[in-house]
C-alpha cells in the first residue's frame, strides 16, 4: 500500500520511486519520480489541472494476473501512474487523494 502523509493543507503520497505532493497553500502538485538509479526532474503543475484521479485495471498478458494502478488525469490529457497496488488499496489511495482535492 502507498504511504500517505496528510495534513490539513498538504498531502504527500509515497509509493515505490514516486512521490506526489499536493499543496493547497501554493495551489500546486509536485511529482518526483526515480527511474532505476536516477531522479527525474520534478514536475510541477497547478492543482486545478487535475481533472480526475481513478483506478485503472489491466490484466497481465503472461500471467493473467490483475494489475491495479491509481492514476492522475490532467486536463491536458496526460495520465500519470502513481501506484501499483491491490484493488482495495488502490481504491483507498484514490479515495484519499480525491477527498483531499475535493472531488
């Protein structure tokens, strides 16, 4: 399960090599990801650019196992995968993020 630290004006989600910070005071979201050993440049965007947060489910072609991701949709059409979790955990992560943003 993803680690979520929540304060009244700030939420930090940590899952594997991904850290997402939602800050109501600055009105911004900051996404930090690590690929292998390298940190990617942090990406910032306004909270108002988030138009949905949802669970996306797929089936692995080789094993047939269900894979569940919590994803963030931006108004630009970009989709950012935040976590890969069990179905119930992904749903709980999405519920907390949506609640914080007020969706």
